[in-house]
C-alpha cells in the first residue's frame, strides 16, 4: 500500500443454489486465499450468498432469513482478515425486497448498497422479485454474530473511504447498473470514488464477453477510476442460463487482469491510485466534484509492504504487440507528414532542406519530408538533403546519408564545413585541439547556418530533426540543431524513433532502401562532433547522458503522471529488472532531473512541430514550465535514495 498501490481482487465462488451456508463457506475460502495474496479489497458476484438463479425462491422467508444469518457469520469471519469485501444477497426492508451488495470489514457490516437498475427483459425478470434501491441512505438494522445488532446505512449514495489511504474511496454498483445510460458509478466517481466495484451476474451468450470487456474498460476510462467486476459462475442453475465467471479488473481504460471464463476462482491486480488521482487533477474537465448527497463510511487497512505484481512496461512509448506497434508507427508517420504538409502549404513553400547525417533522427525527418511532398504531389527533387562532413564524420554515416538521399529521390548537396569551422576557431581564438563544448557547438551552429542559408536561397524551409528525448535532456546546441522552421520529430521519443525507422524499413518494399535503414539502425547514436578513432565513431551519446530507454521511462512518468522520484525509481527497478541495477538507475535518474531542470530555456523557444502522443514538451502545449525552476526537491529525493 505504498505510493498509491493497492491490490484488489474479484472472486467467483462455486455456489449451490439456495444454500447460503454452503456459499458462505466457499466465500470464506476465497477470502482466506485473497488475504494470503495481499489482496485488500475483494468483490464477489451478485446475490452470491443465495445464488442468482433462485427465481421465486427469493420470496421464501427461509431463504431470506438464512442469507441474513450467513451474512453475519461471514462478517465475523473478516475479523481475522485485513480485507474489505463486497458480497451480494437479497435484503428485505419494509416489506420490499432489494438486491444489495454488503460491505464487510473487521467483523462489521459497513453498509448495504442496493441495485438501482432492475432488468425485466429477455432472460431477466428481476422486477418479479426486487425493487429499485433508494439513493439517500437510511439506517437499517442488521444482526451480528453473538446476538448483537447494529444499524448501518443502506442506499446507493454510499462511499467507503479508507482513513489511512486517502486516495482509496470505493463506490458500489450491481450488474445492470453499469449497462444503463447513466450508471450510479458516474455519480460515485464525481463524488470522489476512485474505485468502483460491481457485484454482477451476467449470463454468457455468444460474443457477450467482448461487449462486457469493452464496457467495463470504457467505463473505467470515462470515470478515471479502478473498476473491479465480479461475475457469477460455477454452480448457478443452468435451467435457462449459463454463467462464466468473467471477472475483470480495469484501471483508466487499461485491462489489468481478466479471468478465464468458465473457470471460477480468484483474480487480482495492483491498482495505482496515485495515477488515477493525478490524472483527474490533470483533466480540468473531470468534475465538478460534489459529494453533498453522499454518506461516507470509514474503514482502515494495514499498510503492509506490497511486492508489486503489476506489469510495468520498460518502453511506455512503444506498444509491445507488433501489430499494435506497426499501427502506431503508421499513425505517427501520418501525423508527422500531415503536420508538415499543412505548414508547407500554408507558407506556399515548395522546397525543403534537411540536414542528413546518417543517424536515426535525420533519417526519420527525411522520410517524413518525402511523405509530405508525396501528399502535396510535389517532386522529391525539391527536397534538398545536405550532408556536412566535419571533424567527427565517419565513412559509414556519410555513405548511408548519401545513399538514403539518392534512393528517396531527393537532391543531395554536400557542404564540407571543416574550413569554415576552423576559420571560426581562429576568429574567436579557440584552440582546435581543445575538444570542449565550444569545439562541438561551433560545428552544430555552422551546420544550422548552412541549412538556413540554403533554405533562404531556394525559398525553402529547414526541417528540424531533433527528437523529444534530446529536448527533454537539453541534448541540443542552442541556436544550432535546436533550431529549425518546423520540427517533425519534436514529440517523438528516441525509443520510438528507432521503431519508426524499422517499421519504414520493413514496409517500404525496397530492398536497397531497407538495407540502408537497417544499417542506420545498427549505427551507434552520436552527434559526430569529435574526431573518430580508427575510422569509427568515438562519441556515443548514451555513454555521456545515459541510456535513452531509461530517460524515456523517466520522462513518461514525470510528465504524464507527475510521479515523484521515489515512485519512478520503484517502477524502474521493476521494469528493468535484470537489465540495470538500482545504482545505475539512480545515477541516470539524477542526470535526467539535473538536465531537465537546467535546460528548460531551450524548450521555451522550440520551433513548431506536431504532437503525436500523450506526452510532449512544447512550450505552447503540454509543458508550461519556467526556465528558472529549481530542481532541488527532486534531486534531493534521488540523492536520498542513493544514500548520498
């Protein structure tokens, strides 16, 4: 339960219809299993104490009274378990029968939430037995073990709030409630519920599982909540229906865990409540929050350390599934090309200039520019690809740059800048043997000057090549490669650049082009500003600033969810287990924060460029950050984790 993580579960007991004592025993067994697996909130199906398929037996006093007795025994069983459970049963009040979910914890019945939407169509005839529940909670007398009684709230407008984990607020609904146009869960979320639980008995028909999965996933996304759905299964009467125990756990549109249908038992997953809270905070259209018509019932949970079983993707910007990744790549290439197409058309510009180095970023920029020119029905010969050999250029990158330009049909122009840079060194009194930042940046700025002036001569537009990861780290020369007239890669992280180029190679249908692209993919990432050693690249970017896969991971969780360093470190250890040790992660995490805060001035004046994903660093869009912000809070936390 640290850093907002909590384990929740959904369980389907093997019921015996109209036998509450048997069903209680089955529920208790699953409760013990869940507690042993560190589950803190456990949801059972609709009417599972009696069975959903009792039919007119729901009108029998013997069954209703037995269900109440077994509920009190089940509540007593929770005394020894650090577990909040929701269990379904029929409940009679003032001569009317209600389909309720009872919340149980620490030997107590915390509250009763009645079903609102009572279906009476097709195979459902609940209106024969049950009435719709009341919204405003009323106090209802309940029996506890040992002959004791208590009064607990009963109503749909109940929230169960964890006293020692303020982000855990639970609202409940029952089966059909989520299938209607305005589910009670909508109100619950707007009243502050971060988790919605659903005790359900949804029978299985062909294709219904797909709709059910999409329904629960989309509801969790719209409400920015965790959603725990427990479905009836084994043991229900098969007179007319079959139930499959299709349990689901979702978080803000993501399916975390799904039960294998027709199997029963327990599933569980780790919800990230901080993620939900931060997302709601970010979305200014979520709300307004109004809990005035709700009653809150408090409970506590032991804050025991949780060994995360939640999957943490080491590459959050890159889909793991190849089909989905290819779809994403095609979509991003289209967004980039369409953005550039609009800019060129608006400016009445029929020429483009791209600095081509034989590296990944400039390769992607050239590919996107070619696609934009195709969309505009302009000849690719109007694209000028400029290679500018200097002190660090290697034969491999030079050859790839030239070959790529030739195959794509762009005009290749070579401008050797060694002499110009050497003269510049002389002008400013810099020793060429001093390979400091002045040595490197002088080359980067000369490259940009050449590109801008060639664009001026041709009435063209300089297309920027820098990617979002470089911009986040400030790994760009101010007023050098940092500047362009349109930056097509501005919101593409480095880990995704590689996949975009690979996708192009795999789908272009040109063996020669694919071969060049694959060789570029195999080339170390480098600005090539230092002289090569034995003809090979001597300056590897990731040796200096750290692995881009780590930096992209940090960037995602910092900007997308606002996590603090300790939580990002915990997630990184999980994601990169066996790849990077804790010390390495912390080393580069400190580098990231240091560079991220010190280099905002470069991001504050970025050229235009299209947003392609959920994270971007444009000063006009996603990242309104002062250039003089202090990073002390973040750096101190990282250093504390490092033991410094």
